[in-house]
């Protein structure tokens, strides 16, 4: 029995070592390739005069589509921010997705809107449109407001696609803040395309948490106050400055963030628009657009530029963060399953042979393999077959690699377009890199595993993104009562599990 357990131990260790080596090689390649992409972009755009693009009457028309649901508190200011974008050939489409608050009424009053007859060009099937509004004031001639029956974000975006008349669609969240020159920077690669068609493009997304915002513009950049917010700031740097830049350079990018992305309208219409049956509609659309181009054997690119073009607010509550990451995992699984026939199919070249396998083995399986590693460690601990010197060395190596990758991402961000210019913010990012594996990473892994389970429960909802649980009921209590309430909830949630493991430990 003891020999058999040691054989199992050796097999499991070797499997984890092989997977860990593959992860190390992949992320090493991403780091090197991303730095080259950032340096090349800076070199090519050092002397770019964007005012020429702004004044060019032949510049492409962009349609900004912003779905809104119960955004009455901030909708007027958010629309004002969009109207201030520096670009001539632009239309702003706000899609009110059956809001239950006074969103549409506030827009009508603030922008002097009136109902108009409007020809809807696109043929994507959507929920019913109640009305289309335009302003009587010439100052707001770019603005179009659509009121429709509630159908979710994907359905609202599809209505915007149908209504739009631009060559390119800028799909955003209405509560995001765009840099005023963001459309200009996106228009440049579209004007430069030659033999390859740019079907989708994204930029770096930054965190608006704790920043000073005036009149729809970020006037002072600050790091989030909470450790949870700062770890997400670091995560976004790794994801956008390293990950997306590397895959963009390698022509393997399959994800443009739903918070801010640009798409070729003709290709979106040809593909049938956003898929309403998935919670990962942004990733699924890009995969479907790439599939469409591959099947027609047309040269194309999906790219990311390293300029910070959009500011968004991230969750600073663990409960909301878990729901978000749960949804991301379910969206990834839905996309991979829907397009499973593309994987390892040489007909789809990089999409089928590299991009989708990477997402399957590292983005999807990564949290599941890591979680299984925790379970296996506990079992081996109970069986008493852990080689402690080897474990300590391996653990130190894994943690050190994580530290180095995060610090490397911060340094590459300095080269690209560092927005955290204060020394204290830079030092806080470095400190966050050392605390993140022990604080933030376990939360994300657990949320990913829960998303995996919820997928098989056929859970397709977004979830109410509100603060729940004991945090809300205890945050205003005196310190002693708050500690007692937290311990009580923790004992109720984990007490039985802890008791079982304690008993198993003593039996072993």
C-alpha cells in the first residue's frame, strides 16, 4: 500500500511539473513578445499628429454603442462625456434596455430629445424597439437614443448594431469613461490597413477607482484605496500590456474586452451579431468573426494598442468580484464548447491550432488544475508522503516566478504608457505584486471553480451586482460585535468541513 501511494505521488508530481513548465514557457514567451510589440508601437507612433486624422473628412465613421440599464443616476453625465470625444465622423447610440428607473426621461429632458421615424438597416433579430429619439438641439446632432424592451446586454448591443450607420462599431459599457482622443488612436490603424483587414481592435483599460473625475474626464489618477482594487490594477496591467499585446503581435488574439472594443460593422452583421445565449458575448463574437474570415480565406487581423483608452470601475467587494469571475469562467466555457470543432483543426490555422488550445489548457483548465493541486496536497499531507524539502523548493520557485512576472509587467508598463506616475503608487504596485498570490489569487481560483460548477447547473445569469452577505450587515457595528459576527458566519460556513479534516488528520 505504501509503495502504491508513492507511485501515485511520483506520477502526480510529474504531471504537475510538466504543466508548470509549460505555463512558465508560455508566460516567458508572452513577456518577451509583448515588450517587442510595445517598443514597436512606440517607435511607429512617436511623431504621429492625430489632429490630421481629426480634420480628415474621409476618416471612417465610428458608431459608439452604449447599452444602459437602470443608469438614471449617472446617464446624463456619461452621455456628456461621450459627446465630448475628439472625432468628427462619429455617432453616439445609447440603447436603453428596458430600464425600470427614469433613465429615458432624464435623457429626454437633458438633451431635448424627440421621437423620430428611423430606418433600421440591420437585420439581426432583437427584442422590440419602443422608439428612437434624436435631439432638437443641433449641438447634440451626434446623439441617437433607442428605447427597447429588456433583453440583456447582447440584445441591446445588437439593436445598436442594427441602428448604426458607421463603418466601425465602438461597443462600450455606458459607465466607462473614454479618453477624449481614444477614437483618434483607434482610427489610425484602420486608416493604415492595406492587405490585411482589421476586423476588431481594443486598447488598454485602466481603473477609475479612487480617481478624480470631472465633467466625464479623469483629471487625477490615483491607485484604488483597497488591496482588492490594487490587485486588480496589477492584474489589468498583466492582462492588457503583456497578454493582449503579445497575442495581438502573434495574430492569435481572440478576446476584445466588452468594456471597450471596436469591430468592423459589415463583419459583425455577416456573423449575426452578438450571441444572446452566452454571458461571454465579447469573446464569442471575436471567435466567430475570426472563424468567418478563415472560412473565406481572407487576410485579417485582430489587434490591441497599448494606449490607455478607457477607464472602468472594478469591484472592491469580494462578493461582487466572485460573481464577475464566475461569469468570466462560464463565458469562457460556453465559447470553447460552442466552437469546439475549431480546436486542433488545421483549416483554421492559428485560431484552431494555437489560440483556442491555449485558452482551453491555460485559461480554462488553469484554475481547475490549481484547485485540484490544493486537494491533492491535503490528501498527501494526511497520508504522510510529502517530500518536504522538495515541496519547499518548488513552492518558493512558483511564488518567485509569480513575483518576477508581475514586477516585469509593471516595468513594461513604464515603457508603454504609465499612468501611475506617483512614486508611492509605483511602490504600492510592487508591494501588491508580493501580496497578490496569497490574497487575491485564491479568490479568483475559487470563483473560477464555482463558475465551472455553475456552468453544469445551467446557470446563465449575470447575477445581481450588489453587496450581499454579512459584510453589509456588520460593516457599521462596533469592533467587538463585528469580529463576533464574522467568526459566527465563518464557523457556520466552514466549521463542519474543518471538523471533518481534523478528524481525518488524526485518523491518518
